[in-house]
C-alpha cells in the first residue's frame, strides 16, 4: 500500500508540472509533440528527414532525451534546427520537470512546434505527461508486428503511430498489415503513418504535412 501511495504522488506531482508546461505552450502557441518508441525504432532518423520539411513552414526546435550522450542532439543540429540534449543520467523516461526547466533554452515563446524525443523505451515514458498536445509512437517493423498488443500502454495513449523501416518487410519476417491490425485492436483511433525509404527517398506518409497543419492551427 505504501509503495502505491509513493507512486501516486510521483504521478500527481508530474501531472501538476505538466499542466504548467501546457499553459506555457498554450500562451506561446507552440504545438508540442512527445515522440516515443524503443531504442533503435528510428525516432532520430525520422526527425532528421522530416525536420527540413517542417522548418520550411514552421519555427521548430527539438529536445532530445537520452540516458547518456548528446549524439542525437548533434545529429539534429546538422539539419539546422535548434536541438537541446537532456541527459537523464540513468532515468529511463523524461518527466515534466526536466522539460519545464529547459524551456527557456529553446525560446519557447517564438516556437510553432516543439518536438520532444523521449528516452528510447516502450514502457514508462507513456506514464509521464510532459504537457504535450500530441503523442507519436515510433514503431519499426523489425521489432515485430505484435508489439502494440504486447506493450499496450504506449499505444493506448498514442494519437499517431509512425511505422518505420517498413521497407525491410522482406527480410525481417514481420508484416505491415498484421502490425496495423494489432494497433487497431489496442487503439482504433490512432492514425498510422508509414515512414520509410522507398526508391531511395524517405517517404513520411503525410506525417510532416499533418504536423504543419496542426501547428498552423495552434500558432498565434
Ligand atoms: Mg534517438
Ligand atoms: Zn522510466
């Protein structure tokens, strides 16, 4: 029982700070996306490819969450987009306090879109509201087409799901149709985008257009 109480208060505290973050984002008119998925799902690769498209229309910044290293922030910075690294030093998810503390560094009042790449982990990031408007889970086909049903919490609260590495279907024994069915059983409302290389080009299945539309609708 005592353990349950502690858990509850951690969650309640996080929710309170997430609401404060959300109020800051509401005032600034910035659309905020919490991007989650397993290590190696292709979250940073997806960002590298959609950021140039987004940056043509929007003032955008990225916060990278990792247990260690600033490798991903360096990769993002190469696209020309402002990238801030949060190294959690062991924590396996970002929380609302970590985000709130660093908002000054991304010039949040000037932003149209803030993309937060969570720590690679398909389990607990889903339990921590950061104050975001939109949750996108990145799921790669090589992880297996049954993952939505095996890790329901992440998908239950996803607004959108980016299905990546779908071009590897012939090599990994996983099926995109079965993956979509698994997702639909857990969350029929989640919109799926196929994000993968096709004939040498990275296709995002309309993901960047969707983000531009939502960010323009919230922009002040
Ligand atoms: Mg990454
Ligand atoms: Zn965690």
